[in-house]
């Protein structure tokens, strides 16, 4: 992608949403945030941070809420050259991730990669997402029974978001991996739309609802980046 005659710089800021209480994993999350759940003996959050470090990220902003002190104690403020900062969602127990994303509107003022904190993936998969306005998607598997899917055209551009149960659809429909990148211009537009949702009291929505509206009206665009099944969960 060319801008002013030079190639866009690789994104080195990540925004991690980790405010939720992880109630679906109870009792595991009764005394720790979901992102500290161990998979094969390693906390999910440890794996995520290692992936960011391996891909050259310099800044990580974490939106915390539920048992936030556990995350702060685990991560600290520096990790292998990665500067770590925190934003608190004080209403984590009564809001959804749309509110956590909105809470980051002031501290993040550059292009970034948005990641949800319960993901496992191979670090190399982040490389193509370090360019702006891209979204990770994967083929729909038989065990997937919810979440968000998208329709992608022949140019690998996202044409539609579908929230809720995975449904059969004509065309190329894929499951979102819950990782995407935003240019500063796109992020500024998203902030405006997030503000409208918050002002109207729609704080229990997923942020994908905002993306869906904006894709539909043409104010936001994403290029799909394809993750192979088995390389993420």
C-alpha cells in the first residue's frame, strides 16, 4: 500500500481487550481473569504477549476490568521491549466489549491491531495484520456454533458481517478470528460510531455490531487475512 510515495509503516501497537469476567469458564475464572487460564501449562496471556514480542510490537494497551490487579501483576509495564499500558473499564460487569473498546479511544491515537484476550494462534499469523484495515478470518468448522461471520468477495474485501449463530449462506462466508487492524483514519471513524452507541445506552453490544453497520454504509472497509484451521483457536 502506498501513501505519499512511501510504503505504510508496519503497525507496532496492539490493543488487547481483557476486561470480561469469563463467566462461561467458571469455576476456572472464579479467582482469575480468563486470559490467565493455562493451556498446556502456559497462560493464554503469556502466549499472546510472546507473539507480540516475536512480531516486533513496541506498545501494548490492555483494557482491564475483572480482577484487573491479577493482569497488572502478571504483565507489569515492560516485557522484552514491549511497553505495556492499562485502561480500566469500570463497568465491565454491566457492559460488553463495545464499551471496553470505547474506553480506549483517548489512549490509542495511532494505527493498531485489536486482539481479544482469549485467543491462541501462531505468532507468524500476525505479520499480515500489521498493515492497516485488515481482519483475520478462517473457514467455518463444524464445531462453531456462534460468534461473528463475514462474507468476503473475490477481491478479499469484507462485504457483510453476520452476528449470532453460524448459518448457511451462499458465497464465501468465513468465521472471524477476533483480530483486526485499524488505520488511524478508520479508528477515528469507529470512535464516532462507538460514541453514538454509548450515548444511546447500547453498551451491551459487541463492537462487531459497529463494524457491521459501518461496512454496510461504506464508512469502513477490511481486507481479509486468512488463518488456516488448526493454526488458531
